[in-house]
C-alpha cells in the first residue's frame, strides 16, 4: 500500500544541532551551509560583490562617517588607515608618528563623539579625524595622557571611555578610564583623574579577575562587558561621576566587537559558547539547546578574539562571525533572524569586520532579472538599500576588498555552494500517523516544492539509515530543474531516511516543503 505524506513549512525551525534528530519535528533540519530560514521556507543565501573598488590597505575594521553633506567609509588596517567617499580612496594615516603597529588579536575599536570620529588599536596613541575629508589625515587624540594605551576606546554620551589600560608599561586589565565631558563638536580637554575641576576619572572592576572588554550604550546606561561577566556604568554626577554595578555573572563578551545594540533597548552578546539577548535586567540564551553545536568545537582557540557580531537590518538578522579552527580570520557566520527566531549558516570570504551604513545603491533592472514574475523577489526600480535602514559593508581582509552582502548569487563571481540536510527521518506509515522508527519504508516518489531562478538546478540526495547513530547511505544526485521538474523517483528503502538539497551554481532557490510517496516494506 502506498501512502503520500506531506512535510510543510520548512522554514519553521531552522537548523537544530543540540537534540538528537529523532527528537525533532520532520520539518526541522540537522545541518546546512549558506542557507537562511524565513517566511516558511529555507533558501540559499545571497552572496556578495565588490563595491568602492580596491582599498589602499587590507581592511581590519570599518566605520561609516557622515560629515555635512559628505559620507565616507573609513577602513583601518595593520599599518595604515584609508577612507573612501564612494568613488575615490585616500590614505588618511597620521602624518606625525608614522605607520601604525596594530595587533590583529586586539583589533581596532572606536566610534563618533560629537561628530568627530575616533579610533584605537590598543598599541598606538588613539586617533581622531578632525574634519573628515579625503585630504585630511588622522592625528593623535588631543590631551591623551602620555605613555598610556588602552585595548578599547568607545564614546559614551559626552565622554570617551578607555578600557583595559596600560600606563607606563603596567597593564590594568580591569580599569575603566573616562575623560572629562567634551563640549559638543569637540574632544575632551582632560583625562587627568587627579584634577578635581574635571570629571575625568578611573574605576577598577576588580571584583572579578576577567579583563574588561568593551563598552556599549544601552539607553542611559553604559554596559561594560568583561570576558565572563557583565557590569554597567551609570552617570550620577557629583564627585563619583559614574556608578558601577555588576548585573550578570553568567556571561561576558568574547571580544571588543562581540556585542551590538538591538532593537527595542536590548543588546545581543556573543560570549564564545552562547549568544545572549538582554535588556540590562533579564537575559535569555538564544543558542543553547538549539544550535550551540554549530559553534562548539569549531571556534578557533587561537584567533577567537577576532570574532565579531554584525546586524543586517534589511533582512532582520544578526550575524555571529567567528574563525573556525583552521582559519586566521572569521570565515563562518551563524545567522539569527530576530523576527522569526531561526538560525542559519553562511560562509564568509574571510572577513575581519562587517559594519552597517549607507552603501552605494543600485537598482533592479530588466537586464539583470531572472526567473518569472511568480519567482522574482525584487520590485522593479527598488534600491538595493533602504535609506532608512543601514546595509552591511564587509572588510575582506585577505582579498583586500570591500564587499556588499546580499546583492548577488555568487561570492564575488565565484561559485557559492549551499546545502541543507535532515537526518534520521522516521516517516509515518500512515498519513496521519506519528513518526515511525521501527519499520522499513520504500520511498517511491519525492515532490520538492522549490522556486527560484527559472532553469536553475538543485540536486537532491535521498539517504537511508538502519540505525539512528549510523551515517546515511545517500543515493543520487536527483537533479531538480526549477520551473520544469515535478517529481523524482528515488526508489530507496530503509528504516530511516535522510534528505539533502545541494546547489553549486549562481542561482537563487527557495524550498518550502515536499511530499513523499512511501510503501511499507516490512518490519526491521
């Protein structure tokens, strides 16, 4: 007897690695690469292409800068800092002091204080860009104390705050050092904590041994992330200026670029083994019990401090980017869709950093269109960026390029391989039955519901397993041509089945569900 069984809403759960596959719903996936989950389906990630031509130096860090009617991207590297206005590039490295001596394990940090960009690499004197223009060079931060460096520097309100400070060769790993409040449009005029006429001060978060990593504003609070704990600084004026309080003992930030503001007055933090969302009072794990295994045993134990997080506002995502064991720079992004609470995975070029801002717009034109009216996801004349939302710009450090993600179906012209897989499927032997892991079933027909680039192909592999802890034996590929193929006839038999979809070409595709035709072939 043949039974047809539907599996719908393949975008409902995403990739789940922390449970045995037999415990998962049939429409959850156990593995994948270069796929995202949204609107009820699983789809191939869009790729990236070069913008702004070739940078003058390999970029390690990016900062968007708006100044008057001008808009710049500043990119900092190992020994130099460059900038582009979208059409031209210029070396804006300081003219006094020479080349920088950056350390990749520390990286660059910074921001904009009162319209003035500031940046820091943990080795040299912090820098600022007095009047942003391609003809203007950076300079050493004015009034910065002599013989002093810091691992991270961030604006907070009218103050600049230095973290993990070294004075005259002595490192104070838990030190928070802040400047006097700056007049809007100016830099702080003092960092002297002994001057009672100034607000400048210092505080040591010495109640825990871990070092302080980064500061990010959350409403009127400054969230201070150490390696394993989280604290906050709050402006209280008076003689103390700031009040410091420990708020979370269970997590901190893996590096100075591993926390980001989130919609609705929250922060998302990558701790190294988890991703945490909090509002300064309560916190929730986004990864544990779902996809934690996608990071565990993959994160480089050597280059982990180069990890970073990056918001993708256009697609309602945050990318957790980290180097795997064999990589020098982040080469994988674990991608969380915050609207649908799903996890996907994407390869990176590798990338040293991804920032958000206005990236050169292009429009969707007839000559670039593919597919049919029913499958094309763009609107005619739409910009590839929404001026009210920021798009991503990627610092491809090894390629010495700046990439814009989500605007092409390839990796800068190279083939983008993608797959998604589900293991240990116990198809019911009755249409309305529960998953069956005891009986053998013959899959006679498979109807995947796939849309995308008309004429593009997706290869399906059908596997069988007789034991839940065994690897599947795959049969195929069974090529599915978008727009013409209706079904495939695998004729594979086993107690458990596995399904894998693979694409190795510059196409788009989206898979929302499938039907299988099964025949009961006997007890195991």
